[in-house]
C-alpha cells in the first residue's frame, strides 16, 4: 500500500503512520521527496487490509494499492528518477556512464593497461571480475582475493571507481571492502539471500537481469535490495534467452522504455554478454543509448585474443575508442552527454 | 556453390558456366557487379559435387561453397549492399526510409488524413492494410479490394508509394496491380508458395520475420523470392516471441548487425507490432536507427482511439511528428539522413 | 455468445434465434447434441450486444458469453468429446489411432513397403508427404501430383486411409480428391485463407500447432475451419520452439491435458518432428498416450538411412513394431486400446 | 579426458595415473565399476594436452576426450545407471520413487496429516519446504529452523526420509543435519558456491533444472556436485520457461530420454511446479513415468484451499491417492514398480 502524505506533513504524523503499520506487523519504507512524503506499507497480506486503516490518520492525503508485484522499485512509490552516486560519478542523470574493462582480472599488467585505455577513451568506471561464476567446475574461476587487491590498487592509481561481481553471501563483506560497486550476476538475480545481504550492506549495486527473468521479476528482485534500505540500485539489461542463436542472448531493447515507465531506478546495458561476439557490440551499444539507457557495461581487453575468459566478446582498445566516439554522437542526439 | 569469374570475363565464358550447371540439373543466378561477375550454382545436392567441375572452365577465378543454408541472400553471393528502388524512393542507401500509416484502411477520409500527416512529417511511403490476417475468423478482416482501390487513389493524390500486405497466392496479381510494395506478414514468412508467386511477379517486397524464425530461416525464406529472380527484397524485423510479456513481442535489435554482416539485403524495423503499445514505439524506433536499420514501418492513425484494428499501438499525428524529429537527430549521428 | 435452448425446443424456436442473429449481421453455428441444442452467435462485435436480445426469445434457456478467443473449438460450445470418422477409423474415441509412414513419398516401392510394415504393426492410417514445404528453395520439394497418385494407389491396395499435407489454397481441390485426411503443417497454422478453403471443403483435417503458437491461438485457428461448418478437425501437437537444442522442438506435453479441458476436439501427437531424432521418439510417444492423446503421427521409413527427407527422425520397421507393442501396454494402462 | 584401465589393473597402476595428473595440476575422479576402472582427468585446459601423456602408462587401455561440457555426469565416465540410496529407498532402480508433501511446512498438524496421506498412498519420501525462496521479499519466507525441526520430528514418527530445499551456503550444515535429501531449487541451479558446499557435504541431493537451463548446462551444474566427490545426485525436471502461458512452465518431457542417453544420473519429474494447477498434474505425472523418469516430486496438501503457498498446484489427499493408482498401472506397463 502507498500512503501519500499532505504537503507540510509533520514528523509526528509520519510517525503515526509508521506506528500503525508496525502494530499490524507490517514493514515501512519512506520516500522523502522534495515536495512530498510517500510511505510504502509492506507485507505479505496487505491485500486483505482496508486502506481506511491509514486513510483516517492525520496528514494522510491518499492511500492506494500497488497492483504490481514490485513495490519499492515502482514509479508509484517514487515518481522521480533515482540517481546512484559512486565516488563522484552519478548514474541516472544526464550523463551516460560507461563502465568498461576486462571480463576477468588476469594480472596487474593487464588491468593497468585496460584501465589506461578505458579511462582515456572516456569511461567513468573500471570493471573487472575477480570471482567468475563458470558453467563448468573445471574452468578458470577467477583470481578471487588477489583479483580484488589488484582492482583496489589500480583504482587508487587511476582514481576511477571499480565494479566487480560477488557470487556468495560469504564474500559480500570482503568484496565490498575493495569494490565501489557490487555486481549481482544474471544467474544470481533470484539468489535472495545474497540480495538481502547486499541490501543490508547498503553499497551501490548493479543487478543484472536473469536470463529468463521477466521485467516484473527483475524489479521484484530489486525490491529485496530496496527493502533493506539500500537505495543505491542500478539495473542492468544483458539479454534474455530465446531460440535465436546468432548472438549468445537476445538483448531485450524494449525493456529500457518499459523500465523507464514502470520504475525510478537507473538502467544500464551490457552489450558484450548479450552479443557474445565483439562485432555485434557497437550496434547494440548505440541502440541502448538511443533507447534511453543510463549507461553501458562493456568488456574491453588490451589483447582480446589472449584473454582467459570471453575474449571473443571483448573489444580491443582501438575498437573501444572508436565506439566511444560514436556513442558520444548518439548521446547528444538524445539530449545527453557522455 | 559460388563461382567468381575473372575480371574482363566474356559473355561466352559466363554462358559456358550456365550451360554446365544446366547439364547437371542445377539452377543458376547471376550477380553482375560493377567489377566482378558472381554466379551462384543452386540445387539440393550441390554439396556432393566437386568444385572442380566449374573451376576448370575458362574465365573462372575461384569456386567456393556457401556453408550457410541461405545462398542468394548471403554476402558471399553479393558483397555490396543491395538497394531497392520504389518509384524514386531508395531503401538501403544513405537515407533512412520511413513507411507510415494506419494498420488497416478503414475509409477514404481516414486514409487521406493519415497520408497528409505522415507525408508532412517526412515519411516516404504510405502503409495501410487491405487484407488483414486476424487470429479469429470473427474479427474484422479488412476492406480487401475496396481497400486496395482507396490506397491507389490516395497514392495518386499524394504522390507517395504505398505498401500493403498480401495473404494468399490468389491475390498476388490483384494486389500488385494497386500497390508499389507487397508485404509478406510474419505468419506467412514460410508460406513458400506465396513467396514463389511473389518472386515470379518481380515487384518490391517487404518480408517480415516470422515470430519464431531464426535469422537463418528468415534469410533462407528470402532465397525463395531471390531464386525466382526478384531482387527487390527488403527484410523487416518485427520482434520475436519470447517469455516476456510487457511488450507484445521482443524486438531482436541484434538481428540488425547480424543481417548487415551476413546479408546484402536492406532491413527495416517495425516497432509498432513489436511493442503493441504506442508508448514504447519511439524508444524502439530510435534504437533501430542507431543499430543500423535502413528504415522503419510505423503505424500512425489520425485518431488511434477509434481505430478498428491495433489502435493501442498506433501513434497519433502529433506523436509521430515529434518522433520524426528525434529520428532525424539519430540518423545524423550515425551518418545518415531522414 | 452461446445460446442454450430448452429441452424439447422446436425447429421454429431454433429458427427464430438464427433469424434474429442474421438480422443483426451475425453468424450462427449449431451444436445439435443428443439432449440439448446449443447455438453459437458469432461476429466481431458480439461483446457490445446485450445477451437479452436472445434471452427473451421462446425456447431459450440461457445466454452466456465465451470469454476465450476461440468459440467453436471450446468446451462451452460443445461439452462432449468430438469424434472424427475417416473411412471407418474413429479419432477421439476409446481406440488410440496411429498414423504412420514416410515423411515424403519417394516411389511406389518405398510406399508399398512402408504401408505393409505400418499396417502389420497396427497403424490405422498411412501418412506420406507429396508436397513438402522446405526451408530452402533448393531442397527436394516432394513428388507433388505423382506422390498423390501413389498414395491413392497404395490406399486402395491396402485398404487404409491416407493423410497428406496441403500447402496452398490452389491445391485443396486436388489433394482432397486423393487423400482421406488433409494435413495443415505447423508453418501454415495461421494461413487463414488456406484454413477457410479447407473449412469449406468439409473433409477431415489434421491441424498442426504452429511452432510458436499458444494453445489459445491454435484453437482459434481451428475456429477458422469450424466456422465454415467443417467439424472433422483433429489437432496435432508437434513441439514448440524454445531455447533447448537437444531435440529439434520441445514437445509441450502439458498441451494435451490443457486441450482436453478447454476443447472438445481430438488431439494427436507427432513425436517424430518434435524429436528430430529416432532415438527420442519412443519415449515421447509413450508419454503422449499416458498424458491422454487420442493418437500419434509417426514417421516410419523402410530404410531410414536412404530417406530423401528427415531420415534421422524416422523409425525403422523393427523399431516401429517394437514401439507399437509398448504403446499397446500404455494404452491399456490408461483404459484405452490400440 | 577419460582414461579407461585394463581389466585386472593394479592399485599401483591406478595410482600412477593419479600422480601423473596431479603433477600436471589436474584433478582426478575415479569410477570403480564392477569390471572396469575409469579415471576422469579434470581441468580447464585438458583440451591442450596430448592423450599420450596417459596412454603410455602401464595398465591404461584407452584414453579419450569427452567433447561435451559435462564430464562426470556423462555416460562416457560411467556407463551404468547410478543409483542413489536414501535410508533404504533407492532412486534410479526398478522401483519408481514418489516424493510427496506440502510446498511449505506450515505447522505440525498439517505436516503430520500430509505424511499420513502420502505414506498410505505409497509415497516413499516426504517433501516439505522450510526455506522458501519467494519472488517478492514481502511474501511468506517459510518457517525456516522451526520447519526443519518439524520435518525431522515427523520423519522419525513415520519412518520416512524427508527432502527439503536449501537456499544458501550458510544453511547447508544446518539443513543437512535435519533432512535426508537436500534440494537445490531451479533458481539456484547455477549458484556454484552452493553446489560446491553441498558437494563437499556429500549428502543426497536433488538438483532441479533451472528454468532456462539447457540440458547440457544442467548436467554441467551436476558436475559441480560430482567434482567434490558427492555421487548422490538426482536430477529433477520441473519445466522450462517458454512463451506458452496455460501452464506455469512447459515441462520438457523430451529431457527424460535425452538424459537417459547422455547421463548415468537418475532423473525425477516435478509436475506440480511445471503445471501450476492441480488439474494438469496427473497427466504430466503419468507422462513422466511413461517417458522413463525414475520418480516424481509432487505437492500434496491436506487442505489445498488453505495452503499458505502454491495451494492451486497442490493435490488433495483423495486426488493424490487416485493418481498413485494410475501411476502404478503406468509403471507396470513400462516394466517397473511403484
């Protein structure tokens, strides 16, 4: 249930609504907008309660139900766009944010080289995987803690925030010590204990869409993060599984306007994992910006042919530099910067 | 098999290759490029023949096999982009071509109004359905012959080529008398007798992708048109069927760069049928141009709320005019015009 | 709208309902059950009409709306199971009907051999393709008229009804002269002009499910046949297109109980096209009978390794004979015969 | 790589192969068959090694590569069917094993009642969820530890093994203390840290197929369990996500024969989650046994209408008892018992 408070509402009136909810065993989340306070009343059985319970309280303007499965991620709860701030970089504002770097951190030389390239070309955030969830147990699983240390070192050297994936609740504490943004991978989108753990941690997080998740399920997964009070949530479209096999996944370009309509959360696109082939990355990246995405997550490797993981989908430094120029043009044509 | 002839090949040498093929019961298609002649040798069992059969003939430079299921639609057969000309309008060149108009022709007033709006806003071709393939036999099936006559009348009045769908082999003759471009709908993409009939007719045709067709199947369906000597073929991506339900179909944006890599045929995008909702159309349309599409097929209705068919996905005149301005910006940012 | 008439209704009362419908420009279909007459009132805009228009007429017991897109194929229109009779063979009754034979008719010897094998093993109907809709125009397209003649000859010799595919409205007249059952292939499920033509013809028809058609769309396509007064309609599940690639299509076993619940039409299963590989056929065939299917459509070739089309998915005579024994056991375990 | 040892191989010879592998940084898994020893050599880059490295060692009969992504789950590693033993109940043998009970443990009365019903009807294992991974954070999440205690209590009372889901690495220790079989849910199929943890624990585990996982990915996920030396692995098909919406998921019946061909692991089917509706469960359950499944996982609730979770897909006691009789018939018709 969504309780919209009157303009000029007092702290006592807000508190009364919260107390009423708690007395009914319900949770509460506040959206303190610049000119309006909205309170979400949360629980498994709010559907059975009368809205009058809250409508009669002083300071309440209106009470309505959110018919969608997701509540906190919805525009009904928060009508303005959310902006996520990471060390001075804002995701969800006018500027398109590009996060680029290698799929897996391999060694210091590779990461330094990648950081140099992507920063020069205009990327704002460095990506690199330390923990790699691999389909087979016999494949390279990432440098793990050593990879995190390298990321932190290169971040300090280049003054660029870093994003890396976390794959287990055990590692949230450790990874968040080194990284500026945690990434939840597609296969973990509905790993609810992991989401809850990251939600409690409160750090910026990129939530990738599950490869067969509907947009509604994806936003409902975001509610797991938001429900713990973590509002630093960025969504990432990375393609869905369909029958088509010319690309690794089918990037669902329509999800961008759908999310912009239904949610206040910023959304970025990962063309590299969707495509599975570097030659398809530029077209998808351009399309994403044209469709309204707030940023991109792109794989760039100093030497794609020697990459330990996903070399085929990584851009070379020169391809990336060229793409950034194209993207800048597209960004401007839709009234944004890059 | 693809037989590339030497520069300066003579008509006799070309003829000898054709004769050799015929003597083996095989078909032949020529691509007379500006500086090279390519001959496709076609048949069900060319895989069992030795390439030497043709390699030894005079004037032959090289013989190779096309490993893909599609042959004539492939870049191997024709490396330059094909351009389709319709009464002065070129699809596949620098200029992005917009085909717009109502889903179904309803009456003269509606069609005239639509033609005025879309032409003023910059569309080059008028679309309108006379034969409507409807899921249920009890739904409005289109004005049929009366619709065709209205289309022809409005075309002459506004000097704008028209495109309309043909749904049965019986109607090809009639529809091609009235329309400048025939459209093969998604549900007929593998109606091979219809394709063969249109192929023999030789008129410009837009081949929509089947809602569960792979890109390879789509291009192989185009081969049915090309095999009859009809080279006026335009592909149209209109979304594929997936598990996601927020839009009617999932527009496969990646198919654009895939086709540009694998085929010489121009490709346009239909954001209206993919979206199923007017609010999603502009973002998809912008993305299509950014990804490299050669044009768009957009539903515009003078009064969407009163449309007999698909009103929800039709743009109003003012929405369409606004979108055209946005598209012009995107087109310029990728080095094209609109 | 569904108008249920009172027990003992007179011909005049029925006629009055029909006249009322016609005066409103609506279509009518009668279901003359043993103890009840049901009249379907059909048209694009029955949703806007009041049910009172018919409820007030004499002899009318009740008037209700069918909320599903399909009307005549629904259990609401006809609550008892429909049985389709083909030269003494009944599909939809207690006996499971097996239709077996080669994918394509190749020559007389092959067809005679196949007919002998499948009849001896207990199949009731011989299948064989004369017109083959092939993905590529350069593949073998079937023997066409010659194939039809062979089918008719072998039918007379073995006293077994034959089923064959029809791919174009032009051919309906010809094919129905030779075959006992027409088959509409998956790619033509929504070829509405073809359905209408076969509907008018009135002969038994097997309607295959489109490879990305929902059950609702499939039943609505059946309405095109039923609306022309052809009630000899058999549905055929043959797998849907999904991301899984170990089989050619994913047989949707759940569609069997779904159809039994929602429709009165008999449904058979084609395990051969679904599997794409002979080794998977027996398990799917057994599952289909266990799930409640009324029959099977199985590819059997005297010598699968030399088949011109789809050899890999054809059973050898000995495999088919063994499978029939297994199926007989399953049929008995669900209270049916084979 | 698969190293097959000669008949009568000595322990020293086996050890030499293991040592050779370790010296190259590779892992090793043994399959000690009754008349043959097979050694799997495991690692990310075995593809680059020559098979001769092992072929020259004494006692080695042959060395081959497994071209599939899964190794330990493949028939190449182990040709005989694996049988998993749980407190006297064998899964993968002649007897079909039914695991039944409520979706979620709600209270002792409900669980006792369910246990009584399912045991009397012939189920061998009691299922019940204590940890419920729910799409929304505001839905009932299960009784958790209290639920586990109830399960253990009822197990002791009815002398029936219990299966319950584990959703996080943190809980593996606790859940395995109470349950006889751990269940990994569809959304966790590629939660690799969870799989590794359970693999190390060594207890029986049911691995559900991810809702968009290919069969190959599913078997490769099983390799995560097997690689830790846990051979008590049962697969569970529970439907995949497709465009069809009449059932919650599309049960992939073909996966049963595919797995029987490619893997030695037993496979069971969950018709309840696939269907999402109790009326569809019996047909799917019958089909599963007919297709060759080794067991079923069925939701049964003493009073489905009052279930806290998934009541619509739960069978009532009388429906379950009736279904078990049908299944017994099917089991016999395919040469098995139940």
